């Protein structure tokens, strides 16, 4: 099983050492880029968004206000405040409605965040499970899309050299582990 939060188990799978799954709090990550599950107004909120703004300090929100917003499926970058990262990559996941448009929008979140990381020269990037909290995306389906999109991107690009999915609970970790074919 996944172990406790203080000593998260890391599963290194596929693509050599470039893709990892771990259980934990993403605000404690030491990586070049931390991805935030934001909303389209970049207005902050609960979940991982609230945790990132709380831990990173008010400078991140000041930058978000200047940027003003971000469409669903797209990603914008800010500095990372007090977090141990160079950049926060705010991506806006789709709200699950089951009307068919969500898979492409969710894939686009991962693709645009990874492309921005590559273009900014970020070597390591940590993702939370986009859309599977407040936005209610079924986690098994979201995990399949996330893993497939990340693996495709890593196959086609040299940067980032490391992508780590930081999952907040065991159920979510297990869904991603299954999606990655490591169950
Ligand atoms: N570290 C890692 N993962 C976290 C953390 C954390 N500190 N806190 C929450 N999570 C997990 C949740 O348990 C869930 O698995 O992140 C996943 C995504 O959940 P949400 O944060 O609710 O994100 P999302 O479903 O994309 O909804 C976005 O929520 O907070 C608002 O402003 C945000 O309106 C936006 C919406």
C-alpha cells in the first residue's frame, strides 16, 4: 500500500525515471514547476488551489489578478512565492458534466502545462490530479487521460525530464497506478 504521508511511497514507472506517482501534499514538493488546479478567473478557491496560495503567499494571487483569467484547458504561469519551485503553472480543468467535451479539455490541461514547462526550461514538474476534486471528474477516467497525455508528451519532448503526479489520498493514487499499468 501507499504508506503514510510523512514517508510517501514513490512508484517509478514507465519511461525510465521520467514519470513518478507519489502520495502527498504538492505544496511540499521541491521541483521547478508546481501545477495548480485553478479556476478560469484565477480567483483562488479550496482544494489544491487554496493550499498553494496559502503556502506560497499573496504574491501569487497578485500576479493572478494581473493576468486576469485563463480559459478551460489552458495554462498560465506565475512565480512561486514561498514554495520550493521556480514557477506555478495554473491550469484550468473542466467541471465534470458528462456531456462529452471534458476528456479533450482535461488532456489539454496536461499538454499545455507541459508545453509551458518545456518552453520555460523547467526540468521537473509536479501535478495534482486535475479536476477530480471540486470539479467532480471521475478519477479512474481522469487518471487514464492524465497518464496517456503525459506519456505522449514525454515521448515527444526532452523537457521536462521528470513529471511527478502528487496524489492526495490512497484512492486517487491507486487510480493512477492502475492507469499506469502498475497495479
Ligand atoms: N496536494 C495535492 N493534491 C491535493 C492537495 C494538496 N495539497 N489538496 C487537494 N488535493 C487534491 C484533491 O484531493 C483532488 O484529488 O487535488 C485534486 C484536485 O482537487 P481540487 O483541488 O478540488 O481541484 P479541481 O477538482 O480541479 O477543482 C478546481 O476547486 O479550489 C477550487 O479554485 C479551484 O475552482 C477551482 C476548483
